[in-house]
């Protein structure tokens, strides 16, 4: 009977969750940036640029974007993103909403603004595009306190 209790005790003792023994410093993968933002103005992710500037803040508000592409393949979305980056002036955003990767364009606070740009994009040859509601970035400069 003592052996039975001893074996149960040892099983409980050594069956601890492996997270207690996991060392985070051994992780070799870099921390992913999300959402992935490609911007022709900055050339890097806006998040890093905005964090590095002391006088600029980004806030998000409800707004609109133009969805220009969607696929279930991450490789395909990256190749299309590189192609679209050459053709478009404003920011491109890749959003993943299972099971689809979606490429969205622009930050529009009003729907009529998005409609005007959508019309221009259709004239440039983008056929299968539509306007979607989204959280958009709105940047403003901080004014020094007087």
C-alpha cells in the first residue's frame, strides 16, 4: 500500500507542466510584427517608425479600406503584395481572417473618399475590389504644452 501511495505521489510530483521548465531565452524565432504593413512613404512598418518618433502618435478609428485581393495562400499573398506595392501610392495592409489572407488598401474615414479611390483603381485595371469597414490609423502631431 505504501508503494502505491509513493508511486502516485511521484507521478504527481514529476507530471508538472513543462512551462515551469521552459526558458524563453532559448527561443530563436523573432517576435512577429502584426499587422504586416507595407508603406511606400516609410518603406518599413509604420509601427516601428511611429514608435521611434517622439512627436507622432497613431490612433485607430472606425473607417473604411478597399479590399483588393484575398487568398488562402501566404506565399501567393506575399507575391501579389510586392506587385501591388509598385502600383499603389497609399499603405497596403495584410490581414489574416481564417482561412483567408486579405490585402487592403488605404485609410478612409468617410465612405465617399473610399468610393472615389475605388473608381480610380478600377480605371487602372483593378476589377475585383470592394470597400470594407475596418479600424484605420489616424496620425496626428502632438502639440507642446504651453
